[in-house]
C-alpha cells in the first residue's frame, strides 16, 4: 500500500511518510474527529475549525492509513447534523460482508473484505455550546440509547463509546444512568496546562480523580439499571463498561489557539506532565479501555513537520518509552516521599489528593521485566531514593530531561536537545532521581504475567 499524501510536492510527501514511520514507534490508535458536521460532499465548509473539508482523505484512505500504521481505527459518528440511517450506512460500508448496497459500494471502491471497524463513538463533545447541534443531557441520552440499539442490531460485535464530558460533570452521571445498556465505553476529555512548572506537571492528577469518579458513575448506572448484556428478562448484571479517555494532552489554548492550528512547542515541563498523564493511566488501568493522545502530527502533537523534516518534540520521548516498555500488568507501588503544597491547576487537586514530588507507576511486562516509571516534578531538588530492587541486579536506566536542562527547553530550535539518555545501575545504594526529569528503570524479574 502507498501512503496518501494529498500533495503534489515530493518534499511534503516525503515529510508525511517520515511522520508515518515515526508514528510506528509509539503504536497509536487512530481517532477520526470533528464529526458533528461531517458528511461526504466535496469542499464542505468545516465548521468546527473554520476550514474547508475537501474529503480527499475519506473512509477508504483513512482505513488504508490505519492498516499501514498498524493502528486500530476508531470512527466517531455524526449525531448532530447526521441521521441514524447515515450512521447505519457507514457501519454497513465498513463492516458488512453481505450483498447489500453499501457493502457492494465498498467492493466497487476496491475493497472486497470488510474493514471490521471495532470502535464507534456516539458523537463528539455533544454537550459543548461550540458544537453545531449541541444537546442537553436529556436529549443526548435518549438519542444515544436508540442509536446504540440500532447499531448493535446491525453489528453486535462493535464497541460503542458514549459521549461523556470531563468525567466528573452532571452530564457524565446523567447520560450513563440513562444510556448505559448498549454502550461498551464512556468517553471523557481533559486537557491540562499551566504557566508555572510544578502546577503544569501535576495537573494530570485531575484526570486521575476524573477516572475514579467516572468509574463510580458507571457502577451507579449498572446498579440502578440492573441490566444484562445482551439484554434479557433476568436481572443479573454482567458487562461493565470501561472508560475511553479519547482526548488527553497538555494544551494551553492561549499559547496555541485552536483557530490558529494549535501548534504547541512543547517544553521539558510539558514532557514531564505527559509522564504524569501516562502514570495516571497505568495506575488506573483497570478502569480504562482506551486512552488516546490528541493529536498525532502538528496539532498539539509530539511530532511537528517542518521543511527540514520531522521534529520529535520533548513529549515524544516519554510516549515512546511508555509505548515500548510500560505494558503487561499494572503493579502496586508503595511510595513515601515529600509532597508539593503549593498552587495546583485546577485548584481542587490539592484539596482532594496528595501531590508527592515523585509521581510513580509500575508494570510487569510480558517479557519478564519490571518497569518503574518516575517523574520528579521538582525544579530545584534531586531526590535520593531507596528503590526496593535486589542488590546487584542490572537495571537499565532511560532518562528524559534532568538537571542539565531548564524546564522551558524545547526541541523546536532545529535540534532535538532533549532525547532519551540511557545508562545502567547495579541497584547498590540509593538512586538519585534528578530534578525536572522523567526516569524509567527496567530490570529482569523472576515473576511472569499470568
């Protein structure tokens, strides 16, 4: 297969292919967004971001891109200006192997086998006043329930994602209580940022509380609805919807406005915030079915395309380490260290959770390695730490940032100054987690994932 570039420029095409190759390394899942006004006429004015949607990159090109990348496609249905019949037709086009109109149209377009798209979202941010076709929670819940029933009748194997808000809003509580029967995941979106270093780094702890509260809303909906899945006449509760955190990132709109392309130049501080984000997802993995950084390239992204080629931003390297090593089973980690007592963003973080200087998660990967992920949020202090690893164990060290860098440093000046630094340690004595650093410690264990 060949990558669709949408340009006649060999240089631009080469850069886009480089972006594809770089994305391979972080194993992304692809999300098709801005769908509240999405239909198929060519050159439709795109109302979400005030652009023009040419539709040169349509369903088949999107699926081909996903297959090249090895990514799982995720399609968001237009519940605002679109109809249920259009949604069913799109599902038929992608997934049906029968002798029907849209399945045959897919075959006519050159694809014999179904794409078998698993993940389908029931709208995007339907609560938002900025959305064309925004709804009240009551209207959305009623519509989502009916759409879910119809879509599952056409293809019972798909995974439906309900449109949530932040995870701790009344919208989340209400739509789950009234739409939970046919859904498999509940979507939440949060972006974090702050101009000060430590509040910026620890801001993703708000997402941890959001996950915990959403999980409680899901349980409350299951208890009160007393349903089975697929629906039956008895009252035995079975499936438990997961949380789909399908938009998360560090983003400060005043620094990178959406209407100007939202091209963030990420600093070391932002890379450490991404480390905390990812630690949160590891710690809360039992509740999560999916967690997708938004976006892939250029727009609040770990990758930027320039005339000189691809720039891997500071955040890319933390993502790379997680994508390649923090897999398998989540480990419980006991942490005892000092805590940050200053201002947080949002301000309620410090009133609901402790904010230790070290943010930590652990995973036992399938290859028998223990992986310890640690962010030192302090701008000023190295932290000398006892890590419970048998003395003499050979430990691989992967480090991003540290004392030789400033929290404001970026990779956007034409040179990737902040990258992964590798070292080794034999687990003798205490370990120093350098100030303003992300560290991954990795060592072989006798334990195995069961």
